[in-house]
């Protein structure tokens, strides 16, 4: 435990075991509910089921809290690992199942308290890496403007999103007009040959039943054949069911569905948090591919998001250049890794870390190319 006095209030930084009995889950959840930028993957409803089932090691939950009240002001799961191939750093935890690294930050946290959190997280390495961070987010802006902190941004890319309000309505109008509108409506009429078409959204307790159907649908397609579907192994199946069960009672999960008669044609699982929607997993019946079921459902999700009270943006969580969602969700979120290093030698630390990460990414691209050639 490390303590620090900041302003008129005493604060302390504490590392918790996210699964430990002494971890104050109520304080953790309260911070999630008021965070400047929501991150559903750092919510106990997601992080705890993941860590119980996925054999994640060396993940500690760092919290900065007020000593008199116990109120949490910042939190994030932290791990120690190489930035790329060599250089050891502290890194905010992310995975392929949780591609969002935004630390939880209370609106009441001041700059000195934020610096205390960053320096504690960085530890002996003196550098903290925050991967998959939306660069225009409130948290990113706060971190960028910290005094006496060297900040570098690397591994930047854009992924599909859409806005709320008038901007979102304009994005939807631009995506669904002309030839695309005519063709999508024609395909939906053709799908009626297989039964009454129904586009719906499910929240609450029913999401548990709908998620079981999603697992079956996902396993029936290419992800099942390549054994990357959530239901392909007991660990991912147990973790994902645990997440749905934890979130269902609080309406933080929504499952959008496309059905024709009694058949589930497409299903999209999204997290709903703080006026934002994070589209997590999508699956569709490949036997109906000619009707563009994924695109039909993504457009429905777009409309459903815009109709949600207090909604302000949606993050697709999709890889850059996704052929199905990028033409439909016209907004773009710039995502990157932020490196924070305290002085002295902050510039040098960040430069070495960025170079190490870039070299690893290059090797991964080469490896993917080799694997693709071997399969062809």
C-alpha cells in the first residue's frame, strides 16, 4: 500500500486482488457508475468472471481512494509485462475479449491525484502503457495534460463507431439511403419467404436465454469450425455466461436479434454503460448469408441505440477496416496506446517502449503473412 496527500484530502493507492474477499466491490461499482468514460470491461461484472475462468495471472486491481471515506477516485487492472519483446513496463490490462483500456476515473479526481495513480501504476519501471485508449476521450485528455509527465501516443488506428443525437441521425441517413436502402429492403422482403421477419432487442433476465441461443448460432459458423467461438472451450463458455448472468439483472447487456419465423438468423451482444453502447459479439446463420443478416442487424442496432434515452455514442470494438460495419457506422474512434513516463528520462523511456512495441507488431504481421501462405 502506498499513501499520498493531495490537496486538502488524503488519498491512498491500494492494489487489490480482483477476486479477493476483502476487495470493496461496492466502492468499485460506484466508481464504474460515475466514471468520466465508461469501460464495461473494468466493471466487476466482467472482470471477475473473466479472471475466475480464463487463468489470467498477475492481474492486480489498482485503486486510488479517499482515506477518510473509502470512495474510489480511479481504478484499473494492471499487469507487469514486456511492452513488446524486451522492455518491461506496467500495462493496463486488455485482451481480445476486452479491447478497451480506459481507466476508471471519477469526475472529482484532481490532477495531482491522477498523477499519484499513474506513478503508482508505473512502479519501478517508471512507465505506464494504456492500450486501446480512445484518444478523444475525457480520460485521454486528462492524462495528456498532466504536468511533469512525458506522454507519447503510439499504435494508433481507427475503428467504426456512431454518434448520438442529430449527428447520429445524419450518420444513419448517410449510411442507409439510395441503392443500399433499396437493396436492404428487398433482401428483407425476400427473407419473409422463410417466415415472419422480426427485429427485436432483449434486455434484463431474458438475455440469459437469448445468449444461450447466441452461443449455438456462433458455434454453427466459421468461428465454430476454427474453434474460436465462445462456446468452443469450457473456459470461454463459462466466462461469457458468467458475464451475462452478472449484467442481466442491471440491464447492462442488450441482445439484438433478427428472426425469420422460429429461426434465429443473426444475434448481436452489446454492453450498455453510461450512455454508451459497446458492440461485443455478433453471429449469423451462414445459410442466410445472401440476405445480409449481419448488416440488417447492425442497422437495427444503430436505430435502437439512437432511440435509447441519454445515448451519446457507440463503439463497434471492431478491427480496423471491417468490411461489414464500417460502411454502416460512419463515425470513427481513434484508438491508440498512451505511454506515460515520469521525469527524468521520460522521453527516452517512451521512445524505447514505442520502438519495442512497433518491432513486435512488425513480427506479428510477418507471422500472419506466413501462416496465410501456408494455408493457401
